[in-house]
C-alpha cells in the first residue's frame, strides 16, 4: 500500500463508527492517489467506501504572492521530549520544527520565480501573510520570498530554493577549527549549539555562531546589494570600456555574452562549494532533521566565511600537535 493510501486509512481509523465521508484531495494529493490506486474514484477503509474528490481551488495568486494548501499526508505531528515536531510519514526520522510546514503550492503570482503549482515547499508559518477559507478548504497566502526549500518525497531530500544553502552538522571538523587540533576535548553542546557570538544589554547570550558542512546550494539569482554587479558583468563592462578595443573585436564578446545569458538564467557561481565548512549564525537557520541527520536551511548571504579546516589539521599534525594518539 502506498504512502497516501496508508495515510487515508489511518485517518479513517481515528473515527470508528462514523459514516464514510467524502475524501477531498489537493491536486498534488489526487495525482499521488491516481498513481497508487489507479483510475478509481473511491477508496475502502474500515468505515466503508469513501468517494474521492479533487479540490478545485477557484482562486489565483497575484504579484509575488503564493497560495498554499496544507499537506497533512506528508508530515504528522508527534510528541517529542523537546516539544511537538512534524515527522515525515514516509520516513519517521525526517522531521522539522513545529513552526515549519511542508505545503503544496496551489497558485503563484506573475512575479514568482522558482515555484510552480504542485511543488512541495517548506515555509515558516511566522512568515505567512494571511490564512483564508475557500469552499470549506483551508488555504494560506505568503510572499515568494518566504520559501526556503522544496521537498522531494521520493528521495526524502531537501532541495534549497534560490539563494538558500543546506548545511549539516560536522562536529569533528568544527572541533578542529576551534582548537587547531583534534586532541582537545570540547563539550558536545558547544559543537551542536555553537559559540556565543552576541549578547543582550543584560549580558545574556542572544546569538551563536556554528560551523557546518555544505550539502547543497540553490541557484544564486539575487544580488548581494542593489545594482551590485557580478564578476562576469564587471569583466564584460571593463573590457568594453578598454580604450584599446576596436570595432573588429566585437566577436570576442560573444562567448562572454553566452556566459552572461546562462548566468541570468541559472544563477551565478557561488564562492564556496559542496563539502566546504562554513560559518553562520545558528539563529538565522531553519533546523531540519533528515534521516537522523541534523541540517540547516540558511540564506546564502548569511554564510559568513569558509573555513579550511583540512589545512589547520594538516599543519597541526606536521607540528606534532594533532592526530589521534596511539597507545603502544
């Protein structure tokens, strides 16, 4: 039995004795239902035979806004010692904090890029603009800038949105970066919570900086500052302004123009890569656990520095100050 059918069966079992009710599905859910159950319009549960209906949302997003529908079949609420979490029903060790939701995109405005109807996207509910009811269905509206990542249900993977980065814990690498050696013990909470980097006027810790390994980087489409040129744009402009340039040199620019078109379409190249150790403020990131591994979704511009921990460790080993000690 598929994931969605199992979810519908479990929901019916929560209300024993109730008459079979119509099951209304979002376009994305309905597509999953068809792929799991085939070309049928009913489903049989412990309550009986339920008619299955497609929700037709007679609404359209405008401008840079996005209309969302909740997807309870993807994540379910469970009690944890640390509070309520949302745990993926396809994999019970993929979870997000209770203020983060995975929703289905219903409609996007004309100015929205990188999102389309049917996508499953993560959003922090603190950034939702409004919620409303349409034909007895619950919908939400948010700006396109509020989305941080897409969710691939089949691969159980988080795909960063444009200008976002996914990182994961790298405690051993952070330990070496802090101490310059792997021989000095650091309390575990420092490696997971980070180093105090900011304090309030009363002296209490307000922010922490943490070092994590880059998992993936979304396309970079936003400029760091208004009207700030990329390296490629600056190169083209500098060469065009060169007084030695003649009319016969125009053909020289076609390869650069093709590169610029690709950059405008796919985003510019990042200045760090997958696998690099980067530093960022932990409070800015959105924490997510994927297959038992803690990860963060953070804006690209909030990555503060790249740390060459390999060189730090190599230098310390050569100096005899690092490396796992061997007992004779």
